[in-house]
C-alpha cells in the first residue's frame, strides 16, 4: 500500500461516522435509544433488586439528606412494562412518631387497586409538611425508578394519592411534579397557598368531607375545586378534574373516596404535551416535561407558557433569561427545520440533530426512560 493512501485511510478511521456528524436518522435514533434505555434499565434493576431483597423492616430509598422506608404489595396481573404504580401517602403530621407509624400501617390497607404495585412509604419526618419538604422529590423519583426497573411498572401509569397530611403532600407534589404522574387524588388535605396552573396536563381529584372544618379544609378544598373549574373553562382541552365535597362527612369519609382509583386508572401520562404551563413552587425544580430552566434562576413564581404548533415552538411567557428545550419526534419533526419564537421575535430557526449524547445526558438527569431525549436546544431571551 502506498504511504499516502495509508495515511488517508488512517485519518478516515479517526473521524466520527457521517451519521454522528450529521446526527442520527429517525430510524437510527430508535435503535440507539432502545440500547441506551436497556443499558440504563439493567443498571437500575441491579441496584433495585438489592433493595427489594431486604426484609420489610429495612427496605427504603435514601439520599444524602433523607431516608424513606416503604411497604409494597402487588395486586392483580399485567404484562411486563404495563403495570400501574400507586404511591399512597399516610396521614399524621406533626405528631409523635408512634402516631405516624400507626397512620402508615393504616395506609397499607386503606386502598386496594384491582391491579398494580401499591406502595405505602413512611414519611422521613414527623412534621406537617413531611410529604413535601425539598429532599423528598428525589425519593419519589427513586421509588418510581425502582418499580419501573424491577416490577415492570409502566412509567406512564404512576398515580399519587394521600390522606390528611398525605393529602397536604398531594396538594403540593401533584403540581410540582405533574410531569411524573398519570393522575393524582387528594383526600382530606389542606391546600395552603399552592398554585394549580401546572396541572394543565395531569388529571386531578379533590376529596373532602363537607363537615371537615378543621383548618377550613372544607371551605378551601371547595374553593380550589372552583379554581380548577375556572382553569378548565379557560383551557377546555386541559385541567381534567373532579371535586367531591362529601355531604355529611367529616375528616373521615368512610372510604367512599376509594372510587378515585378506577377514575385515576383511566388516565395515562402524556410525557410530551405540546402545551405546557410551568410555574415554580416553594420547592423549585430544574425540569418539567421537556423544559429545563437555567441554574441560578429557579425562583418561586417564575413561569413558562409554551405551545408547539406544527414545527414551531411558541413561548408566550418565559420568566428566564434562557430556556432549554429537550425534543424528540413525538413533539415535532426533527427532519425539518424547527422555529422557536417569543412574541414577534424569532429566537432560532434551523435543524436540530438527534444524538446519543443527548439521550445519555437527559436520561441521567431525569431518571425516566420516557424523558430520554435525542435533541435539545437552548435559546436566549435576552434583548440584544
């Protein structure tokens, strides 16, 4: 072989493939994404099986800031990957540990889905806000990953519910983590000052006894039901909800709220809604559906309203200096140019490549196989 030809061949061998430089085709993307997710699932399954093998008294999910024990039971049957997951939060609150332990035991038996993995976690703290303090979001995410990897749960069929102090948690976690839940049901909790605008794409139920007057739960729950009515009038395609103020009932509703389970089960999460409203709550989050807010700017009350029409992304409100958009072919056609607009300004117009690096990064960040995105773009909203 001539020296010149040899050098050319060596140089070609060190270059990335053509597909890597131009981005993956739609067909290549499907294949690579499957490989990425399967590798991630295998790692999660190995770690999760070690947790599930522990005795009930030692089974928990943990972070550097908190530990959350949990009990679970599998009901009925469903194909692998299609099981439902029910996360059920006990009552109690700022009471002695033994009272919360008793409420946890009660929650294990309170609801029984026809099918699914029913999980009753034990709150990490004995406090009124034991289900919504900042460190707990990571524990909910761990619990979901565990059951997706090890018990065949469909990540689009995860449901949240809670009673009393557990209901307090649902009021806050349903909007805050609306991108995680297929539906949620709040039983006998206090809404505080939480906003409900994030529930545009997540069905929500409100249950409260008409005589449950402590802390004005009955009055405030009815008012929040009216707020949901108003939100749905302004956005008829969103804010699916039901409000049940149970006449003749106090704080205990005699289990009539159990019909929430078949109602929730009818709903499946759409991880890629083409219209999103995202307002930061008391505990801020970096991501929501296919949006990511810049670090250092995540402050309570900041909001993004965004809609996709054909291949155009319309930011009708964005309170950040920039926003990252994680994209796939369910949201728009990545084989064509994508346009991002804010008002009359065009922030971007062009092709966005699909890459394995984006899939790896988004899956590592989100820990959810449905949020394994092949494409992303960050646009600036600063006036130049």
